[in-house]
C-alpha cells in the first residue's frame, strides 16, 4: 500500500508538470485553435462538394463522413508525440544517463508524461468539439456506452502508438538524423492512421497496408466508434485487436530499448 | 542598384550552399521532407476525388492543377523568404537584427538573403510535378504565351505569399514572437487548394479581396483551363504588386518602432 502511494506521488508529480508547459505557451495554444477551425471549414466544404455528386463513398453517408473526418482531424494531434526528439535531446545532452539512474522505470515515466499530454490535449480540444457540433453539423453519440467504448479504444490506441514510437525513437541511438526520420513518420502515420480518409474509402491495396500497420489502432478505431461508423457492439473484438498490438509492441519496445542502450554514445556533453 | 543587389544575393547564396554542402545528408533530408509531408495530403485527395465524377464540376486533374499552382507559389516563399517566420526569436530577441541596421544594405533584403531555405526545393518539385502531370492528363497545349502566363502567375503567387508573411512578420517588432500571427494568416492558403466555387460567397470574396490567395491558384487555373474568368485572370501580377508595396510600407512602419530588446 505504501509502495502504491509512493508510485502515485512520484508519477503524479510528473503528470502535474505538463499543464505548466501549456500555460507558458498560451499564444501557441490559441494559434492551434484558430488553425484547426480554418482546417475544419476547408474540410467541411470539401466533403460537401464530394458528396454533392451523390451516393455513399465506401458505404458511408455524408453525416457519418463529416463526423469521422472532423473528429479524426481533432484527435490526430493526440497521437503525435515528441518521443524521438526527447530521445535525441537526452542523448545529445547526456541527460539520458541521469534519467536512467532515477529510481523509477524510464519507460513508465515517459508513458505517464504522454498520458498527461493526452488528457490536457483533450481538455484543450473540448471547445473545438462544441464548435464542431454547433457549426459543422457533427453529431455526437447520446448514449454513455458509445462514449465509454470510445474512451477505452482511445486509451488503448494511444498506448499502441506510444510503444510504436518507443521502438521508432530507439533509432536515435543509431542515427542523429532524428528530424528527417520524424518527418517520414508523420507522413506515413497521418495517412495510414486514417486521419485524413477513413479506411473504408481507400482502395483495396491501401486498406490492406493500413491494416498491417499499427497506426489505424490509434485514430481510425476510436474515431469510428465515436462517429457512428462502427457500432459499439463490435467493441470487444476491436479492443482485443488493440490489446494484441499493445502487448506485442510493448514487449518488443522493451527488448529493442535494452539492446539500443548498449549502443549508447553520448556526444561530448 | 539592382545589379549590386543581384550580385550580393549571389554571394549570400554561395555562402549558404557552402554551409549546406557541409551537411550533405541534412540537405537531402530537408529537400525530401517537404515532399513526404505533401504526399499524405495528396494521397488523400487522390483517393477521394478519383472516386467521384467531379468536385463541383472540377475533375481530379483540374483540382491537382490548382493544387500544383498553389504549391509552386508557396515554394517561392519557402525558398526565398523563410526567414520571415523566424524574425522574432531568431533575430529580434537575441539582438541579431541590430546587425542588419548598421550595414549599408536594405535590412529586409539582408534578412531574406541571410537564409535561402532549401526545404522549399521539395515543394517546388511537388508543385512542378503536379502541374506537369495534370496538364498531360488534361491535354493542355503549352504555347510560349501560355508558358509566359504560367511563369508570371507563379511568381505573382509567390509575391502574394511573401507579402502576406511580411505583414504578419512585422508584428515581431512589437510582440517579438510573431510566428502564431504569421501561422494563422498563412494557413488560410489551404482554402485555395481547391476550386473556390466549393465555398460560400463570403469565403470566396475573403480569398479574393482580403487575403488574396485565390490569385495564386484558382483564378490562374481557370484561365489555363480555358474557363475564362474574365478580368480576374489578368489581375495576379497587379494584386501582387499592390500587396508588395503595401507590405513594404507596413514593414517600414514597423522598423520605425523597432527599439531592440536590450539584449
């Protein structure tokens, strides 16, 4: 029990440091808000024009699609993280030696950090969600079940992405080109997570690729529940698949990290 | 005067490339990064628009031509005026901007020439590829006159991008951190990726009169596609000129207020 309280205190302190970062960059938070509203306006009229020529794309109605693309657009930044830059920085500055010596699990600490960011991001996004409902005809589910299904799927998807990024960030141990690597990652993840186009609308070969990659677990799966594309009765199956990705990537991430540590070369410092 | 500045720019460019060639891999990554970042969005547009007969009366290739023209204009801004983004934290805050003021050349010229941004080359390649591929698919005939029109409107579009960024970057003289302001105005260019007719009249007017990104993509594309937008087809160079003069006035006004950060 004492140990549990200790853990809570330690990780609670990590969690509490996250909002401080946001208040320090208030102008940037506002900027992101406006930029996202602009993007939503473009999305809305683009999709209206797409559906104006009639029919249902990929079996989705206009309403379902609008729900999906707006919510996906809002949630996409949630699965982004700066893990590879953190790694790169820690290696460059030699900070990693101190972080590894701390009496808490290195990966667990950074995961708590990522969860804190997710929570805060969700809070920051709340007004945007209201605007989406009021101005862009987005319809949110009214039953509690769907919301719960969504939240669990989001938490699982977020963790899947965290573990993928953990493995990916280990490349920083081998190469200093973290920026170039991250650009490629953003491009691939943005498309194959379903953040731009729902998986149903992709041609077969792109759909297959998306299903073989873990990214759809973090955007497509949770968003399709919230937007009414996937019924909440399919939740159990979706969660199991997410869990399988989570465990698989989780185990690999620990192994890869342990191996990479042997490669460690701190530059000067 | 013009000759002096041209040769000066050349010197700056050679110095810049000497730095870039020290880190060849970085140069290559920067160049390809913008291509990658465009790819995700373009793949999305291709997936969707190729499934419908048309987007408000515009076929996929016509939409890609609009997108290509906008990307070319954007790349000019990206290559030659990227320093406008970082004027706040890169020059004004650390005091480096004072360096420009004591030199016998135009401070704005110095700021822009200080860093040619090679990442913009990637955008240029994407834009050029889009224009070439779409015009082949559309069987467009490039007479010398058409080609001249293309070059003029792409440069005009680039000037529109730069002038708008110059106006917003000038805010750095008061608030130092100008990036959020620049980002908000800059991002309205995303509207101009698509035919303006998909938007309500108010947004169309906004992109024609207030923040005229429409002249960097939609109106020239209508002309190239033979849809005859009338007078609007010939306005891009004039809009660019007026905006350039206006933005330079704003810049001079800001410069008068500049007092340094005391660092």
